[in-house]
């Protein structure tokens, strides 16, 4: 992901920056609302982490301007010490997508950002996704590999949509299980079974399946050169 952090607390901003960058993301940082708004309007970000109490332009105003004047739909995660319901409602009314109260766990910030980015990619106008020999029409729920039609279950279709929309990105087992089963706890081998079925269905005429296992982490969609 390319993430913009807009946070005036140096310690918090530094911790977020180092953690997200260390996880393979591209991170930019602004420590006031004016600079943050300028960077956000320039576009190109997959997600924004936004504090509410900012110098220059406060977080609510920044959010409102970004949605209204700039017409930007980039996902925004509010990260703030304000824990009152009215503060949360005001943030959502002004265009925020998620809200997390300080103190927070860095891994939760990353998980929420990943979820926001995945959902946004699922809202794209062009619902035809392709990569190498694979074509996926999300509206018709139709898949072809090397021109031949492939039948997939709904859960396998959802797995394909997630993976093909973000080629080469590693999805953790927990992320994929949450997307497929929500808060339910699937059997330990359920995800593996669906991955096996999806791999078999997507095998091309060369005998190559595009889904790779990243041991100890999860899966990614990556076609060999």
C-alpha cells in the first residue's frame, strides 16, 4: 500500500511510519493539516491515517474538504484520542471510513488499512479483472483461463477477486478467512481446501497455477516470468 500519515505527535507518527514501512508499504508523512491536505489532494494514496487534533486544518475539516471539494474517495482511518460517540459520529458524517482510538496496536492499524483497501478495490467501476491468462468478470461471476470457462464456488470466486485485484500482495491467512467467513471460525483446513480447489481450476495450458504459498504468512497471486 501507499499510505499517507497525517499526525502531529512525533512519537506516534514515527512509530507508525517505521512499522508500516517495515511491512513493505510506501509511507508519506505530514505533521499538520495544511501539508496533509495538500499531499492527500495530490492523490496516489491507497489509504490515509488521519489524526483529528491537527494544527493548521483540523482532521474533520480536512476530511470534509477531501470528500467535498477534492472529490477524493481514498479510504480514511481516523486515529485519535477522542473516544466519545459524538466524535465518532462526526468523523463518519464528514467522510471517514474507520475510527480507532489511541492507544492502539500497530498490527490492528495495518489490519484495518488492509481491509479498507480491499473493500475499496471491490468498488471499482470496471468489474473485469485480468492477469496473464486469467479473466474474471465480477458482474457475471464468470472466469476464463486461456479462453476456457472455469466454474468456481462463491468462496473461491471471492478468493480469486481478492488475489487478482492486488497481484503480488501477500494476504495473510487471517485476512482471507475474515473475508470469506467473517467473524466465524472456519475449520483449520477450510482455507487450504479452497485454495487447493482454486489452484486446480486456474491451472493454465502450461500446467502453471498462479497462487503461491508464502510459508508462515499466507498466499499471493503471482505468475512466474
